[in-house]
C-alpha cells in the first residue's frame, strides 16, 4: 500500500477528494489481498469480483460522521466497484444519560443516506482495567461479532493523526514495546486485535479486517470537512473529562508539546510511521520463524528445539506471533520471558504450563502446545448415540461423528451395522485395547496414543465409541479392524470419522495415520 502524502489545510472539493482517496487505498489493498487468498491474480478480476463489504463504526461524533458521509458517497458512486455493501453500527455502552439520543441520531443519519444501520447494546465490565479499556474491548467484540454474523469483510473506524499521537504517548508511558508504540496500523485483522470471538473457532474473525484509513489526517481537517458539509454530530461530554488518561493527553499534553515545538505533530507522526515499518519487518520475520518451528501435522504446536535455536529476541517474537495467530491473549513481557526460561532449563519430561486467558500452553517432549482451556472432555458415563439420516451424530462437545462411505472393495461397517444395536459414547476407564491393523495384535490405547503422537492432555477429549459393548472406534487413532467386514459386489461399507475442534489435536486424520502405520514395519 502506498502511503498518501500528507496535505494540511485543504479546502472544499480538494479535502473531500483527499479523504476519499485515503479511504480507497486501504480498501483496494484489502480487496487485492482477499483476491490473492482466493487464488485470483488477474488485475481486471480483482475489481469485478472482490468488492469489500464494509461496516462503519459510528459513534455519531464529528470524526465518525465524516467517515459515514465519505463512505456512503463512495458507495453510491455508480462508477465504483470497490464497496459492494455498506452498513453502519452504533455501539450503545449505556455509560451516559444521552446515549439513547446518540443512537437515535445515528439511525436518522443512516436512514437519510440509505445505509443499513444496526444498534448494538453492550455491558461494560471494568474488572480493574478502567472504564476506557473495558468499553473499548466491549465495543470491538460487538463490532467483530456483528460483522462475522452478517458476512462483512471490514470494520472501518475514523481514527486520525491526533488519535495516533495520543495512543503513542499512552503506550510509551506504559512501557509498551514496538507494536504498542506503532500506535495502530492502517489495516489489521480484528482476530489479532481482540483475540478472536468468544465461543467461536479462532478462524471466525480471520477475514474481518480493522481498517483505519485516516491515521495521518488531522482532527482539524476532519472537523473542517464536517463544517463544510454541514454535518450534524453529537458530543460525548466525557471527552472533556481529564480524569481519563486519553483526555488528559489530548487537552493537556499535546497543547504543551505544540507550545514547545509548533508543528511537532508531523515530525512525531513520521517517527510513529518508522516504528510501524520496523514492526512490520519484525512481524514478517516472526511469521517465517513460526512456520519453521511449527509441527508439520499440528499447527497448534511448536517444536521447542527449533524455537530455542533462534536468537533470544526472535524466540520472543516468534512465540508472541504464534500465540496471536491462534487467537489467544499474548502475555506481558515478563511472563513470556519466564516461559522461555522454563523451556530452556527444563528437560523433555518436564511439566511446563502457562495460562493465557482462555488458553493453556503446555510442554510435551519437544512439543509446545496451546489449546483452549474449555475444550469439552468426554462426559462421565455412557451417552447413547443415534445416527441421523445423513449418517451424522452430534456429540456432547458440539462436534460431529460421521460415517463416510468407503471406496468400493474396502472393508468397513454395513449400513445395517449403523442402524441396529446399541451405540454409545464412553470415557476412558483404563485397560481399553484396540486392534488397528490386520495380522497384528491389539494394543493398549496408551501405547497407541503415544505412537500416534497424541499429547496426554488431548487424550481425555477424544471420544471412544462402543457398539454393543465392544470398543469399535477411538478418535485420533481409528477403527478396530475386527469389527469391519469385507464388502460384497455393489455393497456399501462405512468408516467413522471425528470432526475435532479447531484447537484440539486434529491434523493427523484417523485414516491417514492408520494407513501410514499399516505400511510400517511390524513391532
């Protein structure tokens, strides 16, 4: 993406054109990135087939009203093919008595422009973080969830140059690293920002981008545009309350810096941009390091030996990037460094565990695995299973157990086997054995799990399926060959497959491992 040349004090149509161009550039970049992800490379195809479905984050203030006005005018332009759908979402925090009036104002302004409008009410739970941080988190989660539910590509906000300077100073005061000091990039996935969506797989938000096109546009220019267009807006009285850190920086610190060095904002913005470019390089290197360290058949695990072969700074960046890629909250620097220290000093048989919000990171041999802590284990006691018409059973963890038809001639279960007898799901009790390969003896599940590379902490979450009190299938391993029969000419046979949760060990398919091991030397 080419960075626009800053222009200050623009008037009339020049200001409108400049703000529109700055909005278009990141959306074009996003459309091209989406096209590359979808395997489309032709330049003509990019515009024709990849319009962006955009959501404007609308507070009703001057900045967001300018964004709504520019975006809606661009959307209605009959000659553009960039924005395919446009909506505006107002998040009602319930923190101000005027909040209902703000929601009504936003509704009217969207109706006047023919823009779809949604009002989202959130509960702000401070939990010791302060009302600003809690409201921001609630707002972004609500925006992300709505965009995902309604099939949108991007959430656009009206953050500007002054916002970026305020964020830089606040992060600097807090002792943030390069990512924090970069303030905010122009385009970023909401999954990375907010750690995914509660109750959803991490990839649910992976294609929703947070777009902030006006990071080098001044607040003064946006307010000038509002005056020129005579746009109606609302004002949050709390913006003047200097008890909040951001407001103190805005009303006290920035004016003092302007007095010390008039026009400092452009120079400071250059420093922030250079920091952002350095972060982009570091993130690129970190992603390459993660790719080299990931276990080939399990992206939720890293090879500890490969990770520790990197220089210490790259170890930290790779670990942070990997945690973010899985949708979990990155710990602070001290906890991250302590985890790396434990990995360096511990042996393969050591127990290393670290809580990461809703996730738990653990060591198993040379493997460092990160899983959602709330993955549902198999229920205590027997659970009856009944096959539906499409030969699918929904298990208590919400995942599916499927009976898939095999190629002609392969041994498996008959349709009658599936429809008759008693099918149950049971937890491990110990001592269960499974025979996975013809002409080989049965083995204890503990030995088979170890041979298949399934970590101990994942084994309790994998279902065991019984038919008429005989163990017939174990997720992650496969089916007992003693329960399978050869197919007669034209007769269908079936084999069971478990659709594991995204963050559970699931990348070694049952049949792949079973076939691979069937061809291995006998033990």
